[in-house]
C-alpha cells in the first residue's frame, strides 16, 4: 500500500514540474553573420583546421537557406553529450564538478583527448562498431554467443587505434572454418569470424553485408531482379557475391554450412545466378574487372579494392557513419544508403571529411577529434528559431534516444550501481544480470537514434521496476543514502549533487526554489529523506535524463 502511494506521489511530482519533460523553446534575438567557405586545397589539416572549414561550410549553408543556428551549448550540456557519445555514459559527479569548475578555454578539446584514452571510450566504441558490423548478434538470440569473441577482437583494434582500412581488410580476409587455426569462432578468444557466421556463409548475404557495412550501398533489391529504384542490376549483385563463392554451399534441402567445418576454395571467382542459371564472374561494383594473380586469394583482392583510397564509397561511408554517431543524423540518411536518389545533405562537408580521413591514413580518432571540435557539434539542443527544426540541416543538436547500452550504463552511473569496467565485463555474457535484462527490454530496431521511442514496458520499468525502486529508496540506494546522510552537506548542496548525478547540471533557480520547498515540507509523507528520494526518482524519470541532447 505504501509503495503504491509513493509511486502515485512521484508521478504527480513528475507532472508538476514540466520543465523536466522537454527542453524549453526560446525565441532567438539576432542572427549571426555567415561566412562563405572557399574551395579546400588538398592538404593535410589538423582536427582544429578541419573543424573550422566544416563550420564555414555550414555557416554558408545556413545563410543560403535563411537558417538561424542555435546558440553554443553550455558546458553542462556539452559535457553530458560528449560523455554519452564517447564514453557511452553520463559523467560521474566528480567528473562533472571538475569540468564545470575548469576555467581553461581549451577544456573541451582536452576532455575529448582524455576520453579517447579511457577504457570507457574503448568499450563504447566497441559496442557501436559491433552493432554496426554484426547487428544480427543483438537482434537474433541464436547469435548472442558470438559477441564476446568479436568484441574482444574489436576491443584490441580500437584500443590500439588501428587504422580503419586495416580493420576492414582483416574482416574481409579473416580465415573461416578449418582455416581458422584459433579453434573456430565459438572458442577463439579474438576473431572477426562472426561477420561470416551471422550471414550463414552465404555469398549473397556476405555481398549485401559487405556492401552495406563498408560501402553504404544497398544491393539487396537486386538479388532477384534489377533494382527498381536504383542503378544496380541483378548481374552486378551476383558479381559481388562471386567474391565469396569459395564457400561451398549445400544442395537444396540439406543442412546449412557451419563455420567450423567449411573448407573454402580461396581462388573461386565466379558464381551461378540461381534464378537464371547464368554464370557471372567476380567484378567490382565500380565495374572494373580485378587484376587476378596466383598470390592473392579472391577475398584478398576484394579487400584491397574495398579499402583503397580510390574507392568511391569506402572513406565517405566511414566518415558518414562517424558523423551520424556524434550528430544523431548522418549526412546520408539512412547511413548505409548511398544512392543517386538519396544524395548527402551536405556533399561538400562529406567530401572534405572523407578526403582528410584518407590523408590521415583512415584514423578514426582523427575523425572524432575533428567532428567534436566543430561549432556544429557544440550547438545547443534548445530550439530558438523555427528554421532549426530540420535535423538534416544540423542547425541545433538533435534530441535522440539513448541506446540500450548508454541508457543502462548512465543509470548505473547515476545510482552508483557497481559494474566491472564500468560497462560490464566485455568478454562474458550474463543473460541474468540487471544490465542484460535492461538491454533486452530497451532493444530497438530503429535505424536512427532519432527514431527510438520509449515503450510502455520501458516506462513502467523506470517508474515501477524493482531495480529503479531499490536505487531510489533510502534503505537500498548507496548514492541516495550517502547524499542524504552526509553531515557536512546542506540541503542545497544535496540537491546540487542529485542534479549533477542525474542531469549533469546544477538546478535552475526555479527548480531550486520549488524543490527546496518540497524538501522543507518533507514531501508528501512529511519525511525529509523520502522527499529527497522522490526528487531523485523524478530526475531519473525525466526526459532530460532519458535523452541525449
């Protein structure tokens, strides 16, 4: 009875303070002058120089479209955003206090460097790239066992900042089945073989997986007939599949090939189109015929072409993906759909990013440093003018749903829930842990973070679930009890700490006045500690906590 009453009070409290639900929409006062960007010379640019050129291009675009961009994000807004995008979680109270009190004008750039060197960033980027390269492992339970080996392999490369072209070459050429001397995907400590297993070693699946993941080309609709809306023909689809024709396929009606016992014909270079019986050779999507040799296997030839600096899609696709990760919206959206009918929103910016990515030897960290240094990334999410409403113009930061991993790891940080490595053990699957249960509940099929929506079950888990209820009770919550019972804190300092722990900012004067009054009155039950617990619960259930903004 008491628990139901508390939940009712907390729900009423949440609705009573609407400023916690969505960011305010303010009216803009003036429009800044826009500069015109000139043509870029083909020279190697530092992250700061590239960021400046990108900002000039956007300023011209906004001026041409009569768009008034949003203000610069506050330090608190930027801090929360960069932690979510790079570390995959919100900052701890101590981290927030240190950054917000730092007067160094270059502290934002310094923070990016600090986070890039942190285990949290490696863990988060591992998750991001794993979800991009083998999404089936998350969405299909039968492939969950592949995650530890693939993530261990990714972890090593990301922690060493291995060039992106090297990572992709290793995926495309990795030994599979009997050729994998590490013992197979389920026993290998570190292997990208899962890329093949989730696609069932079928040439047609591997062709579409390779083209979408690394080139941003959707060949799927050309498998059975010429693509109805794009330039791709059926013979081009199967010419791409021919690069994977070395995996012996079973006759119709027999059991599928398993990765651990497949024997690949490394120099197979042609395939039969099932619907026509026509034999087609392996040909690049660019239309070029490979220069074959006895020294390179078919997959090695494909890998060399895919990762070439001259490939028309490879660098652009990578730059588009990283931009989309940090901006919430890719310049080509969906990010794996480069087609004549779906041009980039800002082609000059994408070309510039891709060009510099190649010049910097496919350094992913270079892209991250440049993108996060732009004024575009550092815009506020508060809409100050109607012209900022189109997310493809990037005139303000987009409001986006947290990924399941971001959501739980931020919740764990806010409530003080202990996790090894702060984001779970990266090499062990535990389907019965609180984190695993939350990941399953919050799993989303949305292609874009802008499309993630909260379901009723997810809302109920936050409002009434045992995990959050325990974390927001004085009896069970280490964080809440430490804040409420610490004798050297005033109520105002306690309130500040709860805001920093959840929303990564100090309360506004209006929030401070209303919540202080609520605390002094003892909340709904006349108990001061329960009042703090109610406020804590409200902050965790606010849209401001549940969104990246």
